[in-house]
C-alpha cells in the first residue's frame, strides 16, 4: 500500500483507474481514501493481519479496493477464478483456509451450489445485488466505516504456508492454491489479479478496465 500512498501524494489528481462498463473513474487521491475506508470496514468485520480472505469477483471496482485494503491490514488475499465450478471454488477456499469471502452477487449461483459452504455466512461480504442470506452488503459495510481509520499494521516478510505471490510495492500477500485435482488442466487466471497490481505498480499511468 506504500506505493498507493506515495502515488497519491505525488499524483493525487491523476486518473488511477477507469472502469468503463460501470462508468467509474477515480483519481489516486480517491483510491487512497477509498482503500483506507475499505480497510477500516474489513477490520470491523474481524479481518486482520494473517487472515485469509477469498475474493470471487469479476472486473469491478471492489476488486482492486479489496486487494489494496487487505494489504493495509496485512491480510492474505485468496483470488478465486470466476470460471471455476462450485467444486473447484470449494477446493480453493477450503485448502486456503479462508475465514472471509468477498463475492460478487453474479457469482453467488456458483457459490451456493457448494453443498457445505466453506466460509461462514456471517463472514461473507456481497458486492453487487443484496442477498439476505449473508452477513454483509458492500455499500452498507463501506458506509459504516466512513470516517474510521484502519489499524496500523507492520507487515513482515511473508511467512504464510503454501505458494505465495508477494507484491513488493504495497506488500499484499496472495495465497495461490493449485488447481483442484478434479480439473484436467489449470484454468485461466482471473484477469484482475494480474492487471490490477500491474496498474498500481505503474503510477505514471492509469488503469483502464
């Protein structure tokens, strides 16, 4: 997250990203502020340093905000490919020992086919359309954290078991779970997990999604 803060200081008024389909544009100053608010919201839900948080979302703004916010808290992001089957989604979340899940409502039909939910419903944050089955709805969760300050966390070098991808710019840790044995071949990488950190690491340019 250090790269985000530094970029906000140097290029605060520059465009950070543009989600064309949603008509959302943010400057680096806005991204810095929103990611702090997101981190504060997550902390209120019990996400802390070392927590493993599943992320099952397409290209929406909540994805990079979640990425940066987890980095601020020293939590570990577990990206789940949106092309996975229910069995593969369950495999990833269970093997990653995810305690929380940020999921887009478009992905709920897949997630809800899992016989035994790998994440407690009270620890599921839904982005998009509201779902009464789960504990938290993204807009309300974010609104509740307005004006709050996220805890200050010193992020140490990675000591997470299993394959880990580290982003040196803002020290977000990503737990990479190998493809499920039920899948004959690795599935395509979820696009935001690749393009978002690349965009953040290039502060001179904006990210267009």
